């Protein structure tokens, strides 16, 4: 596509002129002439520039280049990166968020901005964030000039990316002199919402140079509002594994009488079933200001400021049923399917139809989630050509990323209400979307009309407040000395110092009456609840199920309640208010006793500082051979890192038994601090060899050693307590002395550049990675905490009530007979109770893995404007998950084959591109819950882009993402054991762009 700019230039007599014989006098005429300057843009030119960067690079590098100023191939950087061979993405809210490269996940890939290590931030819903991964959804694509993915390492590339190093390049005015301006707007229509509406997006970019192109200014701004959502059915608390010989523990006492099951078999069974209806709003603002000054041909100074802010708010309504341990499995009238054969002997079965009796609560919940991610970066870069042979570069930046709650209720808040109206449930897992039937105490199944808002009473509530702050201050000095002697073309060298500071905080205020029937329905206003049709809000959920053994049929329970968090919060807090001034009943667990609120008194308060000093030296060779040009780069990088990790640990005074299966810690408000130090250093060699043959074939071989640092929770100081249960609880402790992941990398590839923008490439890679973090578990007591559900009071209750007494009966006995140790529903621990055991997990450098793969790519353009791209990556590892093994094991998450197909056409006024992306099944979590994994099914997506150039300045375009409305699905251990199935929907953008 041509962007034609007509410029009038005065051609003087002394300038270049066209000499024409005009009669005998031979007059040479000088005149004002109209000359056309052609700037080539568009899809094909973008592909050509990316191909040229790949061809000229040292090592294996793939690139994406903007098609025009302010026009990147996709609206999201991660969506564009997935088109690159060997790169796959993880999506959140239907948008690319993190990348996996060659089977190594987001934490193993380093992202830089103009060569600078950038801070990362983010929040988790119910835990402190621990990830180093970069969230690409924080960056708009309009100000991006290009992205380079370095799959092989060089000495001058920063460490941290065992998978790859991704460098994002932004627009710099002196790189393209003259005035340029573009402004664009989009109308975004996202069908993932239950009631779709149009939201706006606007962006603009201005660039100009002054004083004979020695001063440059570039400013880019973008603002996007997006509304979307998803519908999901899931088993959010995971699947349990149970031997048919098991007689105690989780789900004890089940008699397997079905002829399909023997005493050597195992079953896996769901903890709960949930339907989730989520709506979100996202507001993203990006801006960058770049100032450049070139006082001479030898010096260029660049000062830049980058800002990004993303506000994300979502709310959900849920329907949830729990299947409690030791209760009600009807193994005869359930239907089982064999998943496999376990290494320990016997077969493993999962339920096609799960038929369960027991439990009385039908749970309706609401969640409120709000966070803001903000990034600020100030940088200065000076390039100086000291002599004709020596070039020096100084670069400094101070960057900060922060994620925090954007609501007075914290970043993740949940209110639960329950109707105690059921006598069991049955779930049909035979289809992609599970179907739920709810049993009535009167026999048969409940319908939507059998449950009213007046049946609902408040149960559990939780407010979580998090913060994650990452500050990076980095200084780099680089140099290149041109040698041009004895085959040495140049020598590269450099020094750098990086200070990386992280603060992670979490506080939780929680009322743990999740399963308690002690509430009063009159405490909640019926009018705040809206009865909604569950089945009509799903596109693909089945409406009915049938038990295979004719035990009965049922229809989908077709009701969920929509209600807002704010409307319900007032009623819930009022229901939990103290009964009198002595605070004897229902003591408030909220920092503000009269309302929901959070504060910054972190129960998890951890700080980590990494100070890294590095130096590198690289020699570049070039030799002309009879068959072509041989180029070699040999380098060595040295990295030294000091780690200091500290934590403020709360001083817990006890454990309260607050409901049948719920426990909470008693925080005194005091705390203690711990601090740990560690250090490590590495020599990281690298070599790249390329042979460019005369027939445009390039052969490459590379070898290198790289490191990637551990997750922040693995090197944190202090201990964090997790889930509490009646027998034992969970806790996690980091180890600051943990070593980085270390990888030896090998690459071989061949590339044939047979056309101006056409090529074919094939490559083999292998990575031998060591020091993967494994987990060891120790059983220990923490803070002298004692178990209120055991000890003399418990024994007295069992003696009085008999061994068959229920947990509720035992609690009632203790409340009546030991009132001095009880406040309301909270049974306090005493010095007579036994010490409480915690299973404390501690990371250690345990595992190693070999990753190998083959990459194939072809790009072809025709003379008539048509073209296509195809790439496929096959990747394999010896660290794959063994679904026949129930013991702890190590496996790589994110490992999968990927494929991309892109077809396009463009001419001077019209362009269209259709893209298909496919990712094979992959492991996403080794221990989703209770020792069982989670896999994501293979997924494919079609995206469409079309644009029309109305005139030289005005362009209109349309973008469609997931235009075939694909859904995602994950499962646990076997494909029939549903983990989640999510409907999202397509998204369409209609826009206009003005450029001159």
C-alpha cells in the first residue's frame, strides 16, 4: 500500500536538472518542479522489514514491525506475538496477557522496553502475587514501532529470559525526520457481555523534527474503554483422589459396591460445582513523550517518559454447591468412566454422572474485584561516536510498576448467601458444559420456582486487599569498537547495574461462616435479589441430563440470583453486628466494625531486593569464503546478584473454630520482622555462527548459557499461612538462597530468502534446564497455635454424645458446656488443646528438564497483492505430566505445539487479513487442588482485519477477534473431569484513522 506525499521543491539552477536540447541554443532550464515522494507502508512492507531484521540478526530473532505509524498488526501486543513461530499466549478476559516461548512460560521470558528491563506488577484474587511475568494488556499497540523476540542469547542481551528476551521498540522522532501525525478512533463492540454495548477508544501520535533535524519531539496518547464478560461452569476447588480402600480422611467411608469398581481402584471426584457470570470494565490509558537532541553528527541524546495505567473492575454472580467430605456419594447410581490405569495398581475412574446425597446449602454469591495497574518510567540515553571506530552509549532509567486495590472493599471481595433447601445434587459431566440437578428434601428435583429470595440468609464473607510494587533503577554503559583486522569486524563491551525492589502485601478480613445455617433470612432484603435464567445466559450449556442406569432424570437447575455487592453489603454487615456493648455475640471481623472496609495492615508483608551487576565482552568476526560469508559472534557475560529478602510476620495468638468446617486465625496486631541474605554469580558464554550463501540461504548455529530468576514467593522471607482445616493447615515459606534456573541452549537453523518479502525457515532447538524449583513439605507447629477442634472439650463432647455425633452437635455441646471459651459462634483455642500442625511447603532447587523442538515457517507474497504466512512449532520435553501417577511430580506447564496461518491481500486502497491461531492441549497447573493437575484443551481462534484507504490521509478499518465465537475448556487429569468451561464471545472494532 502506498502513502503518497506530494512535496513542492524549488529546483535551483545549480541543482540537479534535466538537460534537454531546445533548439540550437542548447538552453538549460531550471524550473519549479513537482516531485512525488513515496513512503511504502502496509502489510507487505511490514513483513519485509521483519524479514530483513531476521536475516541480518546474529542468532535466531523474529520480529514484528508496525504497518504504519500508529498501526500495529493487532490491537494487543501479545496477540501479535502469538503469530511468531514458537510463541503462544495466555488469555485473560478474551485478550492476550502473557506469553510462552518454546514451551517455557511467562516467568521464564524477559521483556525489555528499548533495551531496558521493565518492572512488572499484578494482583491475584486470593493470594499475594508472586510472578515475574509481564502483562502485555497494560500496553497499547499504537505507539509501538516493533517487537523483537530473541530466541537465542548474546552477551549484550540482559539475562532473565531462559525462554526468550522480548524487546519492545517505541517511536523515536530522529529515526524518521519530518512532521508526522496520526489520530484514530474505534467503536468497540464486545459480545462477551450479557447485554453488549459500544465503548470508545481513541489514540494519537505526533512526531516532528526541528533545527535541521537535530531536535525531535514525539508524543503518543491512547485511551481505551472496554466492557466485556464471560460465563463459566467449573469445579473451582478441584478434584479429590480417593482409593476405594480408603477408610478415613477426605470423603471417608464410601462403600464401592458397583461391579465396575474393585478394592484396588481409585476414583477422582469433584469438591464442588459452580456457575459464574462475570462482567468487567477496563479503562486503559497510555502515553509516551520522547525528546531527542543531536547537537552534532557524533552525539544523540534521548530523554523519554512512559506512562501506562489500567483500571480493571469486575463483578460476578455465582451459583455453587459443595459436596462435603464423608457424606453422601451414591456410587451405585452414579456413572463412572475409566480414565486410566494407576502405576500403584488398579484402574482410575471419574464420574460421567455424579450422584450425591447430603448437604443442605444452595449457595448464591457475589464478588467485587477492582484493581489499578500503573507504570511510570523515565529514561535518558546518550549515544556518542567518540571516533570513527569507537561508539559509546550511556543509558539510565528509573521505572516503577504498582498494582493495588481500586475499591474501598479491597481488590477481591466476596459475599455469600445460602438457601438451606436441598437434600443432595447430581451433576452430568458427559458434555463440555456440566449440567446440575438439585435434589429436593421432598423427593425429586428442585425447580427455579422452589427457591425464593426470602430463603436466602448471609453466610461467609471475605475482603482481600493487596499491593504489589516493583521499582527498577538501571544504569548501562555499552560500547562498540570497529577493528576490521584479522577477520575481526568489531568488539562489543558493556557494564550494567540493576536494582530491583519488590514489595508484596496482603490483608484479609473474613467471616468464616461459609457453611453455617446460623443466619436469619430476614436480615437480607428480598428486593436486592433478581431471579435470573441460568440456561438462557449460556450459549452452549445443555438443559437436561439423564442418569445412565435409569436412577432418574433431571433438568438443569435453571436459576441464579443477580445482586450487587454494594446493595448487599449493608445488610450483611448489619447481620454481623455485635449484639451488645460487651461484644459477646458476632464480634466484627472488619477493620471498620460498622461497615465493610480494608486497610493496609498487611498480614503478608514481604520485601525483596535484587542488586545485579553485569559485564560483557563480545568479539564479532566475518570471513569471505568461496561459498559465502561466514559471521561469528563469541561472547561472555558475567552476572553477580545480591538478594535481600525480609518479611513482617503477624503475631497470631490463637485459632478460632467458627463453623463446622471453618477456622480463622486470631491476630494480636503485633508483628515481628525477619531478614535473609543470599548471593550468586554466573559466567554466561555464547556463540553465534551464520553462513550466508550466495543463493540467499543462511545457515545458523548457536549455543549459549542463560539464567532466569525464581518467582518472588520462592525467595521471600517469612512464612505465609494458607488454608486451615480441622486436623491440619497449610503454610508456605520461601528460601532466599534459591538459585536461578540455568539453561544450556542449542540452535540449528536454515533460512532461504527467495524473494523480496518471501522466505522459508526451519530450525531445531534444545534447552537443558536445571534448578527448577521443587517443593518439600514439613509438618511443624507455627507460633504455638493450638487446635480448638481437638483436645479435652472435643473428647468430652464425644463421650457425652457418642462417636456418631455430627460436627454441629459437637460444636453445640462445647458452646453450652464451655461458655467461657466461646464468643458467639467462635470457639477459641485454649492452652489445653493440642498443638496445631501445619504442612509447610518450602521450595528447593530440585528438578531438571530437557526441552527440544522443531520450528518451521514460510512467508510468501505474490506480485498481485496476495500473500500468506504459515508456521508450526513442535515442542517436547522429558518433564511431562504422568496422569497415572498420584504422587508429587515435576512437570513443565505451558508446553504445547502451536500453529499459525495468515492469508492477506492488499492494494493501494484496500487491505484484508485473515489469521488462524491454534494451540495444542497443555498443562497449566501441576496441583490445581488436592494433588490433581489442570490441563487446557486445544484451542483455535480466527481473527479478521480489513481496511480501506479513502484518500491519502483517511483510512477506515474493521477488526474482528474470535469471530467464530470459540469457547475454552480445561480439565483435571482426564478430559471428562471438567475443571472449567468458559464462554466469551467475539469482539469487533470499527475505526477511522487520519494521517498526514
